[in-house]
């Protein structure tokens, strides 16, 4: 298992450690990034891990996270709302409306 290490990428300083779950031998890579108050644990520690492979995965994870955070919010995608039905090709609004009742017609 690798010892804790640090590196810098794209003007960000990363601090990486492996921490095990209580009562198990299962380890996870935890990392912290400069100017970010949150810590992340995106990957299990594997026997073949090297600083280079862990660094590559962590930078890819964090870059992807920053990309998604920078995207504008999607309008109309609120929780609990359903999208409307798409229009049926070839159908017009007049064809979907019921025909008006004739005078003297009574429902049966």
C-alpha cells in the first residue's frame, strides 16, 4: 500500500492518503485540493496502485467534477416534474379536438 503523497497539477495542490474502513482491510484513496474545503474518496486502493496511476485518476476525477459544476443549470428538470408529451407527427390540434354536438343530439 502506498504511503500518503502530495503533488501539484494545474496550480492546484493535492494531498492524497489511503484510509481503511473500520473493521476491514478495504482502503480508499482520499484526497484534498487546495482552495476546496471538501475531501473526496472516489477510488478503492488497489494492490497495483502507483503514485502516477493514482495521480492520473484523481486529476481526471477532479477535472470532471469542475466541468460539471461549471455547467449552467438545466431548466425544466426540477424534481417531480414530468416532461410534456411530444406532438404526434401528422396530427393537428383540430384533429385531436372532439366534434361539436349537433342540436338535438343527446348522449345515450
